[in-house]
C-alpha cells in the first residue's frame, strides 16, 4: 500500500496535469487535504510531506485535532478549513479554531461567526456554499440567493468574503458535472466584479477534480485519494 506521502505526490501530479490541460498555470490550483475521520498520525504524515491546508467536517472531532496538534512542536503552520454543514450551536467553536469556513449558506450563521470571532485572530475567511446540483438533500444557498448573501457577508467586519464552494451531484456523467461546475464558475466571476477579495473557487474532489479544474477551480478538496476511504462517520 502506498504511503500518504506517495499518495500526496500522485494527487499533486493529477492537479498539475489537469491545470496544464486547461491551459492554466500549475500554481493556479491549491490542494485542501480532507482529513475528516482520519487520525492525527495521518495528518502529521501529510504535513511532514509538505501539505499545509486541511479540511474537516465534524466540529468536535476537528477541534480536538486542532488543539492536540497545537501542543506538538513543528505543526504550527497548519491552515484549518471547516467544510461541513454548520449548526448555530457550533459556530463559536469554529470561529475560535479555524482560519476558513467554506460552508456558509445562511446569513444567521455568518452573523454568529462574525460576532464570535476573536478579534486577535483577525477576520475569518469564508466561502459561500452554493447548491449547484439543486438536490434537496444538499446544503447550500441557491444561485438566485447568493448575490444577496454575498452583499450581507461583505459588510461583516470579522469575516472576509473569499469565494464560493460547491458540491456537484454524485454522477459519472461528465457533461452534467461540467454543467454544474461551469454554473458555479460563472457565479464566481460575476461576484468577483463586485467583491475583489473573492479569489477562491472551491470545487472538485477525488473523483472529479480534473473536470473541476477545467472549469476554473482554484481549490480542490481531496480526502479519499490521500488518506483512503472514510473510517467511521457518514458525509
């Protein structure tokens, strides 16, 4: 079985190749290692291999990892992203422990994050999650509502609007994937005209990162290809 370090190199090579095929700079796409349900040892191995950005979905699990790794010398440069659905009663923990939240879909959540962000940490980077597939079981604001949400979030002083995030439907139909990714990319371009701080288009995972990069993704969220199948919790 390949080590996490080897799998990281393989994923990075996929990202570079996809960027080249899309006539984009290899440096245009960053990798977020999705470490939900994975042990500290896996995160540490990826970090020691050069990975710095990690994404988590479950608040209690994530905060425990953040706190434990802060006690280990040499792991101070991890940039933590919260990428899962966020309930109102969990916003304080996220505001106090993360550098990014990619799953803001409601103004109430944004307002709570803004109020609970410690001032000494500086503004919290946020992406607005858009339900690009239109599935009823998916989180995210609608394409029609994202413009009003962006306007409201941009006014919150302890949040910094950085971009959009989306999850397409689970399908092998490349045309459908491309259509959904392209729709999110168009929204991103439209919003960038009004919000210059927006520089992050978070879309693409293990099975569809090439299609996402071809459509303009600047950040792919990869777990399975790095760490193997999830261990115990459902997405």
